């Protein structure tokens, strides 16, 4: 249910595990505990069970993305250095890729206007500073307001 929030947290550089629908609550709590993760959820029962197991829990009650992000960032501040270091789709750490290797894999305009590119070694998505970074900083400023 919080897929968009997860995507944005990854763009901000947070190591974000997103549980799929089939995952049982017990399994999810186990992963959170084992990997020392903060539980971000709207599920009341999960919040209760998480707190009982003394996990750090961030309760999301709004359906508005900006409000959700504000809630999370209130408890865990952004590390500016980590921004745009992870794939928003799969959470993998991005690797730098040579400009000439992304030719024909990104729109021509993007290729012309950027010199630094990254790619996700897992799902092959290509990232660049321009529009991605602008989108992220705009979002950060929006939230700070
Ligand atoms: Zn990826």
C-alpha cells in the first residue's frame, strides 16, 4: 500500500525493503528485527505487534505522499550524500557507468545534457543527475516547507 512512499525513500537514499502482498506479518516482523529496520506501516495490527517486539515503528496515517514523507523524515533525517545512490525500483546500490555506454539507452536530449550516469546492476535502469536530482530536491524543499 505504501509503494510510492517506498520508491521515494529509495530515491532519497534510504535502504528500503518493501514487503509484497504475499508476505505474512510474522515474516515481515522477523526481517525487520533481523536486519534492524524501522517498520513503516499503516497497518494497526502490525504497529501493535512491532512495538511489542520493541521495533522502531513509524505509523503512517495519511494517504498524501508529502505528509507520509514528512512523517518518516521527522524520525530519520535525509543523508544528503546518499541521495540518488539507490535504484528506486529494487533498492540496489547504483553504479557509475561511462557516458558512451548509455548512448541509445537514454533519450538523446538527456544524453547531450548530462555527463554522469549511473545504472542499476540488477534491473538495468539508468539514472542521471538532471531531472532525477531536480525532482528529488524539489520534493525535499516541498516537504521542508
Ligand atoms: Zn534496480
